C-alpha cells in the first residue's frame, strides 16, 4: 500500500524522471530506481519502474517518431531481450544487494572509460559494440532495474546524436520493459506492488504531465548540455545503485 503523502513525493520524482527521459533519452531508471526501492521495496521496484517507463515512453512516441533510428534500435534490442532473461535468472540466485553493488561499479567504470574515449578522435560503433551494449543494457535492466548507465556509455563512445538518441530510446524502453514484465510474470511472479487505483492514476498523471512539459523544453537543450547530463546522471545512477546495495547489506547484517 501507499499513503497520499508518499504518493505525492513519488509522483514528483516520476515527473522529473519523465522529463529527463524525454530530453536525453535516459534517466527514468536512474531517478526512479532508488525512489521505487524506498517506496515499494527492492522486489517490487523493478516491475514498478517497468510499468511507468512503458507509460511515459509510450506517451512520448508521437512527438519523437520522425527522429527514431529504427535500425540502431534493433541492433541494441535484439541482444537485450535474451540478456534480460539471464538478468532475471541471475537475480533469483544472487543477492540483489550484491548485484546492485557489482552493477553500479561496472556502470561507473564504463561511463568513466567512455568519457576518456570521447577525448580521442575515434568512434566506436560497430556490430560488436552494439551487441555488447544491448546485452549489458538488457541484463542490468532486468536484474536491478537500471540499464541507463550502459546506454550512456554506448552513446558516448558511438557519439550518438543527442536528438536521435532521445527519440530512439523511447520505443526501445517500451518494448524492453514490456518484455521484462512478461518475463517476470513467469520467472519471478512475486513482489508485484499492491496499490489502490488512485495511486496508479496519480502516478500516471505525473508521467503525462512530465511528458507535456518535456516536449516544450527538449528543443532548447544543446547537444553539449545533453551529453554532459548523460554523464552526470549515469554516474549518479551508478553511485545510487551502489549505495542502495550497501544499505541493504548493512540492514541485514
């Protein structure tokens, strides 16, 4: 269950996450991962994030449709789907908190290496890069609900145009999160949040409001600001995942 005050705080975080998701193509899981874990618990956090990510990204599709790079999306999505199964199975046998710490460290290291790479004149965007990135994104997203830092790392090394990135990741997250929800219903059916109808409606309204607001400001964000926002959010997200994992281990000690 959720009380009205907690719902207001959750809706505010959802608004911010939706704006970030629309403007730079990622950030939803980075913002909502820790918030959902606090509000609904670590088990319910992943399906909760998947549900509202699908809602938010679906609402964004009409406004970004013309800029979507469907071919590149397919390169990332095809390996991400089977990797999400592996991520769910791994989450069943390995401590969730230990997974969070490991994934957070890997994510931060990946982003830092990617930032260093961007200081060179090279671009890394071949088939191997896309396949490996897709596997990492799908596995991390299914295991602990945070795949965005790996999106950020790939966007940096491939020098993906910020506008196209923001557009392409909306259908990517819709499909991947729907698949993850279906997989969880079969493989990890427990932990689905039991909220009253007004909590679902209020949270959905916050996502809708964030989408409307983000559409108004997205074109005003320069590519350089978008790139550095991706870096900062990815690093913060990785650190938050590590902190959540450490807190979980400390709480059970």
